[in-house]
């Protein structure tokens, strides 16, 4: 029997934990690793797994996401593949926002044109990992499961805030607990094979938010008013359906917070990063790169990645990620910096500045600036003789006028932010 596989990527809600990176864009559109977007990860995993019918559900600040997807994913008409964005819309049945992941899928069932024997792969749009979904689907079909949940073994210390599960025979899920906070409950879910060996601490199986559903099973589960897969749908099916687990024990990072985003980017600068963007057999796709090569002028770089289109002056960089079209002047010092770059090359001849803002810095970072533990979002303008560091700032500190925020122990200069020359922030 021929089954169609429909891949559905959840674009997320407001992205409050990633704010202010989500101030002007939705979570899947947040830039990653110098030249990608978060959404490129699940889309690439789908394509590399052999599945090209991909739906992306989103509702907040979708303009940049639309532009990126339209530029990056153009399938030929013979393959019949597509990446289709389905945003929340007003209909005769309702005019409010998606109320959760399950609610978002429910409202779009009419657009999937799926048959009862088809399969659905439900994915998150804010994770960094490389996974062949065809193996998970083969396992799902071999076991004759109705639902399969991908799970990763994680240490007890990292288990808070995750959906945890325990298994019976043949990987059948016997218990699913969504985001427990009681250590006794978490410890009770540790399987014998994941007990501490004296080197690695006890581990539990955590849901990755990746599910394979038989189409009819999903239709039935969404017939009620459940709003979320992890909180409601999956726990309710444990006793009712044949629900199995697919174990994935490789690199996986949930990019749900500013710190997680910051750490995930900087680990890519390691000599041997945990996630490899250089795998030609399982590539991460992106828009066609027609930018010129990067230009570096007598600079000192240690553990730093530089994307195309950058122009870097005589400066010092330690553990930095410099995105496309990053502009940095002379005598600067960067330490633990994620710089997203710019959407365009700027020319002073393109516009006349009013006299009141004649000192507006150029896009990028001016001369003699020192920046530490900071995320510089796209098109930010940071002048000369600027010092930026989160040290000494309270969590939640913000300068809305300049567009600078302290989040998770990291300083963030927002997209289009303007930091005048001579500004000193942090110790």
C-alpha cells in the first residue's frame, strides 16, 4: 500500500523565552550558525530523509520566514515537493490564534489532503539535530504502531522541563509524564539500562517533540478539543493506543532560550563541534549564496567562524560566530560573540541622513570597540569606542532606546538596534 508521508513543522508561539531575538521575527526565522535559520534544520532533515511534502505552521511575525522559505526552497514541478507555510487564519469556524500544537494541526487538516492510511511526522521548528526520519518510520511500520515518539536519553540534571517516558516490552510506552518537577517522579522513570555506571549519571528518556502518527489515529485524537501534543494528546494515548518509542542517542539541542541559542552557536566554533554542518551526505540546506568571499585584514582569530560577505578589520576575535555581511572595524576585541551580520551591504550614497542623526553608526561595529558574551542581531549599528558586556547587569536589564537587553547572562543587541559611539554597558 502506498502511503504518503506528510511532514508538519510547528512554528511555535510568541517565542517569549527567545526574546528579544523574536522581537521582529518568529522562532523558526531566527538566524543560526552564520548563514542558516532555525527552520532550515527540520526542513533539511525532511528532505534528506526522502520526504518533500512539508508544511510549516506559524502565526507570529512571519514576514522574514516567508521570504527565507521562498528564497531557499524551490522544488521542481516533477518532484511535486513543497514547503508550504500555513499561518493562523480567520475562517467561519473561528478567528483566534492557534491555541497549541495540536490545535494548530487540527485547524489545518483540511489543507493536508491526507488519506486515512497516510503517515504524519510532527516536528518542532526550534531544535538543532540531524536525524533520518525514514528509519523512525520504518520502525513505526515494522512494529505496527499507531504512534511513535522519538526520545533521547538525557541526564537527570537536564530532565526538568522535558516530557519523560518509560518503556515496557518492545519499546511500548507505558508511562508519559509532561515536564515533571518532582525529583522522585523523575528518578522513578530511570530505566535499568540507563542507570549510572559511575562515570555517567542516571539518565531518563525525554521526548524530543517528534512524533509519527498514523493519519487516522491523528484524526481521531484531534476530534476533541485537546490543544497540545505533549501536554494532552500523547499522555492520553498511552492507555488507548499502541504507542512506541524510537530512541535517538545523538546530538540534539532544544533552542528554546537565549542561552541555549548562544551556546549552540558557539559550540559550532569548536575544532570538533558536536553538530557538524560540513556533512555532505546529510547537508543542511539554505538559500543560494551569491555573496562574495569574506575579506579579513591582518586580524587575529582563535576558534572563530566567518561567513561569506564579511569585511573584518585589524581586530582580535576569540570564540566568535560572524554571520553573513558582518562588518567590524580596526582595533576591536570580540570574546564569545555571536554576530548575525546584515541583510544587505550599506552605502552612504544611498540615503541622506537628517542632521539630527548625522552620527548614526554604519551597520556593523566601529573601531576600538570591546564586546564580550554578546549576541549582535542583524543590521545592528554599533559605533566606535563602545564597550558591551553582560557582567554586572541584572537579569532583565534593558535599554529599549538602544535596543540592548540582558537575558540569561548574555547581552543582546536587537535587530536594527543602534548603539552610539562611546557607549559603555556592563563591567
